[in-house]
């Protein structure tokens, strides 16, 4: 939030697991990867963060981040400091 205005950041994701078909209104659980990881904007992707899924300007879904898994080489990519900052949001 900035003042009383919501703020959005667009992050590209790729779904790597989940159901093959989804019915409208049916909740699902799926895994996604951040396409351009690591970027400073990815610091906001922490458990319990809400998000919307968009195809162009259309909102096609919404949800909440359940957990975040760093790649095996997260220490080299983002460094210990960022991992510690993110873990404090749990």
C-alpha cells in the first residue's frame, strides 16, 4: 500500500506443477517459478502474500503464497542477508 492506493508489481511466473485442467471457481494448489529470478521485486514474494494471476489485462485467478523454496545455489544468487530477511516474514 502506498497511502490508500494498492500497489501492484508484475512478476513473470511459470507453473511447474498442478492440475492439468481447472474448472472455473475451483480452488487448486500449484507450484510456480519466478521467470526472472533473482530480482529485487522478488523480495516481496513471501508466505501469506496475496497475488493475482493475469493474462494481459484480464485477471484469471488469485491466491496466496503458501511457501517459498530457494534454488540449491540460493546462497550464491541472493546471499545470506536476503534469505535471513525473507525468513523473518514467517
